[in-house]
C-alpha cells in the first residue's frame, strides 16, 4: 500500500512540476489547451526542442562533411592549377632561351644545330657536358659549342645519338682569344678550379679590368667573335714579358640547358 502511495506521489509531483513549468515559461506552447495542455504541452515542447536540436546537429554535420569534400576537391584543383602553372612557366622559359639562341645564331650567321644538355660530370668543377645530338644528326669531333651567352667548348666524343662536349673550363682545353678593344691575342684555358685564365698576353699590349675577350678564330676550331668573358684580375710577374689575366666567364656553365653546335665548314 505504501509503495502505491509513493507512485501516486511521484506522479503528482511530476504533474505539478510540469504545471509550474507551463505557467513560468511563456515560450512553452503546444496543440493542447486547458488542464490537458498544462500537463502535456511541456513534454511535447521539450521533446520538440530535443528533436530540433538533433535535427540541426545532423544538418550541420552533413553540411560540414559536404564542405570538407568540397575543400578536398578545391585543394586538388589548386594543386593541379599550380602544376599546370609551373609547366607553363617552364615552357615560357624554354621559349625565351630558344629565342635568344636563335637571335645569337642569326647575329653571327652560323650554321648550327640546337641541342639540349642531358648530362655533365658530377665530381669537381664542370669539365664536360653531354648533349642529345650525335653522329646521326651531323655532329663531329671538334665542332664548337656555344650558348646565347658565349663560348661553351667543343665536341670531343661523338656517338650515334649523343655527344660529349669538353668545356673551356677544363684545364686541357685551350682557346685562342683576343681583346675586343685592342685586338691583342692570348691563350685561354681553365685554371683547374673552375675558373678561366689567359696566358701569353704581351705586357706591351693595353688591357684593363672589364675588357671583353672574344674568340680570335685562330686554329680553325672556334669561329671568330664569340664572347668568352671579361677581365677580372691582371697579374704582372717580374721580368716575365707576358701578363697573366683572370677572366670572369660569360656563361653560367652550371645552369646550361640548351646549346648550339657550330658546324665546321671544313667538314
């Protein structure tokens, strides 16, 4: 009997509590009126609130998942556009280099073959390059190799589809050069450390810093007038009747990508 009263008491307190909520909260509305509304509207109201909350939460979650998917797609599209942009910029750079090579070729009226640099020695300073043209393209040993900045070297090994080019930086490669201003000649060679030196330049001939040296055309390997570099240092040693001149090369050998092989007219 006591348990039954406890149940009735609990139900009464709950109903009383719901009435108090109904009277105290003007926002609580429902489909029912009167006493039934006082009892049933609060549960219906809060049930609707809970359902609405979870509905909004679910919609927000779906929206967030959708935004995440769109964001991933946008990131992928942005990477693709960035990649395409890099390719386009590289094509423009290639076009610019090839245009300069063509202008250089036309300015000197040389019979040349355009080549790509596909290899180089990996130890020490740059001694040789590998190009993607060979015997089948009409390349021969001792053909001069130039870039739009100036003299690069000469071909010293030829294969069917590739060739090796010994750079003027190599100590074994000598080039007859002359002062662009005075026309005085000397012998250019590598210094063994990646630089360029000129020997056998007479002390009686005038030379100053930043004078340009070009190929003299003597020897028949290198065409006349190709820029080599400018004077960086002049050394006069005692009774020696020749000056020792250090040259700052025109060509950036470590960034060469395209070159021209000059066809030897004697071949």
